[in-house]
């Protein structure tokens, strides 16, 4: 319910002795008693702890105090002094320096203070301190950049090689990491592994959400480009350009001359070079390719149209079901096939998965010249490569062979044959990542269910010819293989030559793809290595991004709460109670300013704070009101609790029966 009291957060707020500004609250979670109420805007008379008002007025020369780590920090006429809290032997405590870890871990909380997340109400009578000093001294998030930042004062953090490990919880001592408050680009911003380190042993049970990958080891966004926080440029560019390519052109419907709708597909756009009515080298019919959007699932598919095909035997579609069931990483998946007259002729349509910005082995390695009319794909780059006269490296050839053999194994095992193993029907969908394309077309076009075994043998011969084509670019269909084999023997390994000879030579015994796999031997392991390495790289990138969703959820909740104009008829709802803490926290994270008054736009600071908040660390931070009149020392755990409680309040508004989560 809306109300002015900070009912849940265990905070120590030291209020100014008099005058306007936010009033202060000290709430003990152990007792649940509220001595004072935090109210933003000032001017509201607050109920204070009995007797505390009088005591607070005593040290007139010192304005305010902030109690952290069990130290009182005094400022008088611009000088800052430290002294231990009452009852502590001053000699037993070394004078802490700004930013020193000794300060951080110097004095564990007493039992009493631990139970209440900090200091008790009796500390309200402590002298008052004005946090006018720079951040490193005052630890104020809204103070200016620390004036002192020397190597000697840099905390001696544990080695970074442990970064990304488990976040130790810090519930034994107050662990206020001053370096985290530093907004000076020259200082550590805590984006290194230090934010996870407290020199304490690991605790059980483990919190799985704390197993985040190492945060970017950058100190400040002004020194490092923002994109260094995110996935590498190359990878991002590839993914983004693919995503863009998927729907490019489909917004304006089908291209001119193409049907508006074709069954459940619409927005047909031709892909690949303009083909006109030129028959396909492989199919003997014109076989243009379109991308189209399915109105069933909204996805984009690749439609291959075989022009001028009239189905005479329905059994020709028999193998389509088997092809549809084959889901293989090296085969372009066939979704469905049908005939249509929508193009004003008899056409056969086969629907495949669409792989944006893909190319073919022909375009990549064998195309004689760049296709000026084609779209801006890998083909133009490929043609340039080819013109440079570079032979295809052997490892690439083996990679292709391995993947094709893998695809053939799956196809032959399903009692099918590829039948179109041609460089133009081997799709390159990524770096050295290939997929057999156009599968099933010839099963319908040249229906011949009786001779699958023969077609499988032909597949192996086609593979041999494909390898020759890749290794010897002047190979012509029908040419005697002696010269190409000689070329391969001179430029590639004997293993490769042996394999080609096996594939293209006629044999009395039927050949099998299993024999091909055996002949490849350890080369397959190279491919396995490459795939796993790549998978590691991607997984690494994914692990760095995986927590983004948590941060967005957190920001969304804060957005729902911060600056809400009114809730349950209370126009000051978002400025009072727990919401006031969240408001100050928002200021702490986003609205810090530098010495010159310019806004500090330190992404590492924001990410650090939000990650700590999400993890609910016991680490404490000091929140300062906008008029610098009051301070709250509050832990991330308490702030997190405030967010959850307040968000639940919003969710359950007007629905008393709705359960809290
Ligand atoms: N499933 C698919 N996803 C994305 N692009 C594809 C897909 N299938 C084919 N393409 C693209 O369509 C273009 C044309 O492919 P196609 O198989 O027709 O090659 P082609 O060289 O024109 O062969 P053909 O001589 O048989 O017509 C190629 O650039 C290819 O990258």
C-alpha cells in the first residue's frame, strides 16, 4: 500500500539537524520499528526517535554525518577526519585512506548491526558530516570525480584470472567497494573482476545467476568504445545483415510479374541472378528461386519453381515426405512441394528453408566473373578471389568433403539419393558451412523409384567430380581425368588424390559413403575441432549476452516505479517510502555528474550497479538526496527488495486477491 514509511528497507539515513530537504529514516529490520519516515521534497514534519532530535542538534559546527564501516567521518572547515566509533579503541584501528581496502574490510559489523543491516538508531546521535569531498573520500555517487587516484591507493584486488567465477556473498562484514563509486576514467570502475572479489571464501549454496561471464575488462566507456561491451563487430554485422536480408523487399509485396499469393505464400521476390527463361544446368527446365513470406508462421522461405512441368504420375511425390523428414545440418530442409498454375503455366514449387545471404560453391569458387546484375552477396567477393588465382586451400576442400559426405550418409541411409550434386546446388550458408540444396527436385522431375542404388552410386561419382572441379578449375565436364588428377597430385595431398580416384573409378563392388568416411579418417577430426572451436566462440559470446534479459527486466521494473505521477490517489507515491530509495538509486546509477558538472555517461558503472542489484549483493552504497541534505547507506539486497515489494504493489493494485510472487 502506498504510504510514507520505509517499511522494508533496512537503511540508515542521517537527517540534517533542521531545515528543508528529505527527512530521514532509520528502520530496523530486526524490530520492524520505524523511527522516522523518509519523505522527499522536504518540509514535512517527521516523527523522530525519542530523544534523537535533541542529540542531533548538538554538534552545530558539523552539518551531517555518514556512518560507514563503523567509522565516523568528520568534516570541519573542509578538513576530513576519521575516528573510530564510540567505544572502540582508536589505536586498534588504522586510519583508512580513501579507496583503501583496509577501509572496506576494516571493521565487521557487530552482531546487532549485522542483524539490522547496519547501524542502530543510537548512531543518530553521532556527529554530523557533510560529504562535500570528492567521491573517493566521501563515496558519494553525486559528488565530483575523486581528486586523488594514485597507484598506492588502488585496492589490491585478487588476480583477474578468477574473474567470472562465483560471486562471493558479502554478508559477514560491510564491504563497501569505494572503487565502484569512482567515476574517474583513470580509476578502476569495478568492471574488472574486483567486483566479484572480497577475499572471502565461497559460500554455499551457490546462486546460479551469479555465474556470469567476466564483465568487460574495461575501465571506462570514454576510454573504450561502447561496442567493446558487446559481441564482436564481425559477428554482429553478419547476424544483423542476415536478419535484414530476410525481410528486405518483402514489405512491398510480390515483385512485378509474380503472383501476389501462392498458396499460403505471399510477397514473392526473386533471388539469385536474373535467369529469364534459361534452363537450369541441372534440371533442364528454367528453375528460378524466390523468397516468400508464409502467412501461416510469418517466416520467409525459399521457393524453387520448375517452370513448364506437368505432373503425370502422382507417385513422383512419394519421396517428398521422406525428404521433409530429413533434418540435417548439411542439407537445406525441404518443407513441401506442390504444383500450381498461378504463374500462368504448369509449375512445380518446392519450398525450402531460406538461408539469407547464402551463396553457392559455384558462385564462391568457380564463377568466371562477378555477376553485375546479381544482388550484393558473397558471389562478387568470390569472383574477385577467383580472379586472384588463389587455389582453394586443401583444408577447405576437406571441410567441404566432410560435410557433403555427412549429408550423403543421411540421404543414403534414408534410401534416397541426392541426384543433383553440382557446384550450383551446394549452398554456402556461412564461413565454410555448406548445405546440399535442391534435394528432391529430380525425384519429382525424373521420377525413378526403382533405381535408387544406381543414383546413390552416381552421387559418389558426382562428389569425385565436384572435388576435381574445386581443385582444378579448368576441368570441363567429359574431360579425361588424367590431367586433373595429375594436378591434384602435385598441389594437394596424396590422400585427396586417392579419394578422388576411388570416387570416380568404376568398380565391380558398389561403393559406399561409409568407405569415403573411412578414407577421410583423421580429416574428419579436423572438421570436428573446427566446429567445436566455433561453437565455443559462439557460446562464449552468448554467455556474455545472456544476462541482458535480467538487466532489461530490472530496468523495466524501475521504469514502472520511478517518477510515477500518482498511485492510489497519492501524487507523492513515487517520492516516498521505498520508492524514495529507488529514486535515489536511479540518480546514483544514471545521473552522476563530474567535477565540471557534466554528466558522467559511464556504461561500466551502470552495468556494474545493475548486475550487483540483480544479484542482490550485501555490498552497501551511499545514496545522496538531490539537495545533498541526506544520505542513505543501503545494500543492493535491500534495494532489490524495495523494487520487488514496490513492483508487487503496482501489480496487485485493485486486485486484493492476487497473490504476491
Ligand atoms: N534455400 C536457399 N536460401 C537462400 N538462398 C538460396 C537458396 N537456394 C538457392 N539460393 C540462392 O539462389 C541463387 C540461385 O540458386 P540456383 O540453385 O538456381 O543456382 P543457379 O546457379 O542459378 O543454378 P541453375 O543453373 O540450376 O539455375 C543462388 O545465389 C543461391 O544462393
